[in-house]
């Protein structure tokens, strides 16, 4: 894990280096790329001003660093057991934040979590979809109401086949409200 974080640091530092030209880091004397007459382009090392890593025996950790070109990052994580029975597994849950200055001079800050559901990032610079219009929301409500009605009919039919009382049906309206009415 330490090497992954170090690779990220170095990658961000190199990406912000103005003289970096990809894998073929060579220039001709006139400043143009060339296959002939190659000489390496020098880069300025970016110092690591702060580095802290705390690792516990149970898999929990905290790490933070700051570089000389104003990249600042903090992350923490722990091991979580997911699934049951034969599908039981361990997953790492991570959360953190990092920031850097874009080439345009804007401070970019990203807050993230990563767990068994995937990587979820938040930041003011990340595009967001426009709000759903009232007309579209009404249409979606009708669609979801039809889906609920179909599920209820299927549950009634299954209950009649197995002679189970109907009062054991699940009311999914609360699930719908939580999932789609945020």
C-alpha cells in the first residue's frame, strides 16, 4: 500500500512538471521532439515536505503527505467483512481527500470513499447532472408506481399459490422514497 501511495505522489508530481513529455522524455536542441540527436530533458525534483503513515495490526491505517508543489493528501482505511456464508469476504474501506493546484491556478479538492460499492468522489469541479424537471419526475413517479403495482400483483399471485396470508407482503413505498426521492 505504501508503494501505491508513493506511486500516486510521484505520478501527480511528474504530471505537473512543465517539461514532462511522456515516455520519450527527450528534446532536440531547438526544443522539438526528435528520434535523432536525443538528449534527456532535465526535471526539477519535487520534495516531499510531510509524510506520515500509521498502520495497525488489524489492517486499519492513516496516511498523509504534502509535496513541495502543494499536493496535499490524507487517507484512512480499515478492513470490513462483507457477505455471508460461502460468499463471505474481506474488503478494504478507504476514505480520504487530496488537493492540488490545476495548471489554470484553481485549487482542486477531491473527497472520496472506496468500498465494496466502488469509488465515489466529490468535488466542486466535478460535473453534476442537471436537476430532473417536474414533468419528467411525474413520469418517473408513474413508472415506479406501475412497477410497485406489478410487484404487488405478483406477490398476491405467489401468496395465493402457496396459501400464505396477504398480510405478509412487503410495502416497498418506503424503499422507493428513500432511493428515488433524495
